């Protein structure tokens, strides 16, 4: 299962990024335009297969100390109009990272049958960064730059211009835009010491997110994105 990490955007951050309110973000998710995820502790997951597929065998039940799942529209509809912690169900149908249907149960006892209602705090909902970037490209959205608090502000080096390479600029460079976006997606925040991201992974990201680019263009972008030396 894909876990919530520093590259995911909580619903509050999305509101600031797009100048929307939480209800508008929820409406997008309910309409299937953007996936919203939630993380749960100490739960059981029962894999049910892909939606609409025939069941071939008895699903396996697995315990997870921490897991992130994608919420279905019918669950998100329960959140509309109320942004406080709530109990939503004894069993929660959702999707895993492979888009397979799973049933989540919050077990409170040693026996499988001893379960309690599942709690959900809407402010903890988050979206995957790649999904957010894809949505912005599709809908031609320029994310709003949220000003830093006074205590977080730093003096910018002389000659620094922001934002970098804006699309409306007469000298806009498409490949540079993709290179920056790719670098932000794969390398920010910095990877743990000793880990590396190979050129093949960078090319895969470009092909997935910008399939219209030629192989030659992808190679040029990958050359720019690839770090000059290994981390650590």
C-alpha cells in the first residue's frame, strides 16, 4: 500500500494552492476528478479484487499498523458539510494503491469479529502529488504561491525572479518547465541518504506525465533532471 508521505498534499494545502474551499475539493473528488486518500492505524484489510470483477477465492484478511487507502465517492459524500472528526462505518469499502477494492475494519479485540466504528477526520484527507500535478495540467491551473510567514521568510539572492519560467512569459521553455516539475516530484523533499533515482525512472515519469514528448526531448529533460552526483 502506498503510504502518506511528504509529497502528498493535505486538503488544507490544496485549498490554498487552488484558492478553493474544502467543499469544492470534495466535490472534485466525488466527481472522480481527483483522488482523496486517508491513513488509518491498526486496521484489518480484506482484499476484494477490482471493482466489477468476479470473485475467484476467499479474500485474505491482513493486519496493518498503518495504511493509506483511497476513499470512494459514497464515503466522501458523508463528509460534505461537516469538517469535524466523525464515525463513518464499521466496515469501510475503499481502494488500495493498485486500484483494487478492499474492505477496512477497525479491530479492537483479539477476535476478528470484535470491531468498532471507523473514525475519519476530514482535515487529514490528502491527494497524491502526481495526481495534483496531472489535474493542474489538464485544467490549465497555475497553483497559487502561498506567502511564507514573516518568521519563515528569507532574503532572496540578488537577481532572483519568481515564479520560475511562467507559462505566460514570451520566452516560456516547455522542456525546462517539465524538468523542474519532474525534479520537484522525484527529488523534493531530498531522498534518504544512500538512495538513488535512476535515469530510467526519470524517463518513466516523463513518459507517464507527458506522453506527447518525443524520446529525444525526454532524453534532454532527463539529462537536466539527473543529479550530478549520487546522494550520500
